[in-house]
């Protein structure tokens, strides 16, 4: 059986005609700019494609083509903001991509000084996020294992409930909690009775933000592990703890790593907790347990609001550095998870 089909060039031709007609309408009436041209062109494209397919291939094929075009359009709309952000970061952040930016701090840098960098902020971000990760990853994974493998009844339900509640806690509230508890109550014990800001306090605040993300993502990944894998191990006489350690966790490892990296990305981009409990600072401080410490997110916030004409370039480069840092950590974690996951 043979059916009538539209030529392969029909869709591109309809798209070009739709954009041309949309440009004529928008610019002819003066009601908008390029963005409106694209939106009107997309609507005209769907209408034109449906009409052409309906005339040649029939109504059923026309619906199929239209819905396929809608799905592809949704993909393009989802990618465009990401591409725009990446292009903006590269175009504006390349101005200060030099050795000085990565080897110096903002200590003794005035408003008219074009130099100054984010070395102190990079050190602060790595230390704060690293400490928070060391705290939350074991706790989060163990909590998820308890919920999935051992938890029954009201106690497990209460854990899930409080984890869900913690997921929606604003970062500023987390910073206030650590400020009231650690900085004002606990830190004076180690500082001759005086409250003290520190990078460790910021790490505690970031840990509170990271924990629910790790618990929930790990829980979902553990639930996706097929039950026959567990049953096969039990049938061979393998203890439950060893089954979890040697079978369940390696199987779920790629998904667990993804959840951990999402939590790390969120923590690395937080500003309010660091500002409240670490205080920020222009000098290099490699000790996370004493004195003020900055971070890349806080550095971007401070430079974006600085009156110096050299500050915006520093802010854009710091933002690019933060995104690149998270990207490198994500790729490294993915490669490590792929190398160590359970062999099929």
C-alpha cells in the first residue's frame, strides 16, 4: 500500500515562510521585536504544517506531525534559556579570565584598581562545600537506606515527613538557625567567650540544605533497584547488610551520584547562609574554623553591587568559575560512578 507523503523540504519551507510572515506582521505593525517574531512564527508554523499535512496526508497524519512539532518546540524552548545563560557567562566572564584573577584576592584592592581576584572565594567555596559534603553524604545515604530497607511504621513516616519539610526550608532560615545555634552559642566555647564567624559555620548551614536532597534522591534510587537482585543474594545466604553494601548501593550508584551533585550545586550557589555565618571577607583564609571566609556566590553578590566600574567583570568571571567548577566536579563524579558501578 502506498500513501501520499509530504516532501522532506516541506517543514523547513513552512518554517521559513512562517518566520517571514511573522516578521512582516510584527515589524509592520511595530508591536514587538525578535522574541515576538519567534513566538508568532512558531504559531504560524504549527498552523501551516497542520494545513499542509491535512491537505496531502490526511487529518490523522496532520495531528501526528503537529504534536511532534510541539514536542520539538518544547525541547528548543527548554534549551534556549540554558544556551543563553552559557553564552552570557562566556561572553561577559572572559574579560577577567587571567592568572591574576585566580592567584590574588580582593585584599587592599580599591575602587580604582582594575586588579584583584577571587582566589579567596574559590578557597572558601571548596572548603565549605567539601566539609558540607563530608557531613551530608554519609548521613543522607544511611538515612535513605534505613527508610527503604529497614524503616517501617510511624518512625519511618516521621523521617520522610521531616525530610520533605526540610526540602522547602529557605536558605536564609537555615543561615539564621546556624547563626543562633553555632555562632552565638557554641563558637564562644572555643573563642574565649566571643562569638566567631567561620567557614565551618557556613558548611553546617549548607549541610542542612543539602541533606534532604541527598536523602530523597538516594531513597528513590534505592527503590528502583529490582527486588530479584536482593532476593538472589538472600537465596545465596548473603547477609542483608552485605547485600545492601555489595549489590543495592552499586546498582543505584549512578543515580545517587546525580542526587549528590545536585545538592552540591545548590550549596555552591548559596549566598545568604555564607553571608550570615561566615561574614565574607576580602583576604585569603585557608582555615575554615577561624575568622571570616568568603565564597564564590558571595563574591559575585558583593561585586555585582559594588560601585567600581571594574567590579561587574569580576562578578561575571566569578560566576563563570562557579559554573565551571560544578561542571568539573559533576563530570568527575559521573566518571567515578561509571567505573565503580555493579557489572552487568
